[in-house]
C-alpha cells in the first residue's frame, strides 16, 4: 500500500515489461502516475493505461525512438525516469572466457542505454524538476568472474549517476541509484541457474545465507523506487540504496 501520491506525474520506465521493471511500472501506476515503458521485443499483456514503445535501447537510435515517443505521448512533460533496462549472461568458466561481443553488449545495454536515454530527456526533466532512478546491481559489490562484464557496466552506471546527480542538483533534478541483490526474476533466475550448473551446486545455494532469510522479489525493488521518485524523498539525491536482504552485510561478516 502506497502512502504517497504521484498523481499527475508522468514517468518512463525502461525495460518495464517483466521482472523488476514490470513491478516498478505497477507501483508507479498504483501511486497515480501515468507511465510509458519499453522493451526490445513486442509484448501484448501490459497493464491498462500503460503506453508501450518497442525500442532497442542498446543503440543510440533506439534510445532516440524511446525518448521521442515518450515526449510525444506526454506532450513534452516528463517528471520521472527509471533506467531499468539491462542484460547479462553468466560465463561460469570465468572472465577470460567472456567474448568480445558480450562485453560490448553489456556495456551498451546495461550502462550506455541509461546515458543515451537520459541525455535525450534531460531538458524536459530539468523543466519539470524531476526525479531519475538508475537500477544497478549488487554484483558490483563482490568479485564474480562469470559476470565481470555485467559488473563493470553497472559499476560505470553507478559512477556516472553520482557525477550527474551532483551536476543536476542545483537545477532541482534528483538522481538516485537502487542496487538490487538476488531478486527472483526471469533473467536473474536464468543467471543463477547457469552459475549453479557451472559450479556444480544446487541453485538454492545461490541465495542461501541471506540474513533476512529469503531471496528478493520484484516488489521489494519497486517499493524503493516508488519512494525515491516521490516528494517524500525530496531531500535525497546522489544516494545508492542497497536492497539485498542484508546479503552485503553477510559477505562482510
């Protein structure tokens, strides 16, 4: 249950057709926002009222399509941007086995997509004194050779976000990062299964030992995003909110 209102707010959530992105779309809708979302492949089962744009945000051209269609749909008004789109495949044999194309794809989709979309919408977000949330990953907090390409892309996203947050604060735009831990999503489940198979361990071991006793679910992340784009977080910018069930604490211990 939300205790804030996004009534009258407009939002773009990239990659919002499944998993964490779909949960974020649902949360913003429930709070009263109107939402545009994107995916690379077409879908036909979105919640009522969501405007859909098919675009490959791993290319500058796709980012332009998404940005232009969003602004057209909202008549130029954009209050909220959630850069969620990402992709990553695990290579259990380690960093040296990650092919060139996987490095480039991860960089484009998991980092540069956020840069390209943000740049194309920034003037409108400044006008609205809006809020941006970039979705990273807790893989940046540990050494995981099979996901080195994905971790590098997300680490770049975190540093970019911190720099841009400092630049945008005087203009009234807030930018924060949410860092999910192990969350049950179609993409995350496949990565965990591939890692478990590669290491010869049960897939349950990939999330065992989380201090709060369970893997995350997409709404755990959506709740954090909903708060950060709301007026209740109006004095929060440049933050990195870790939502991982305490797993990072467990690693430190």
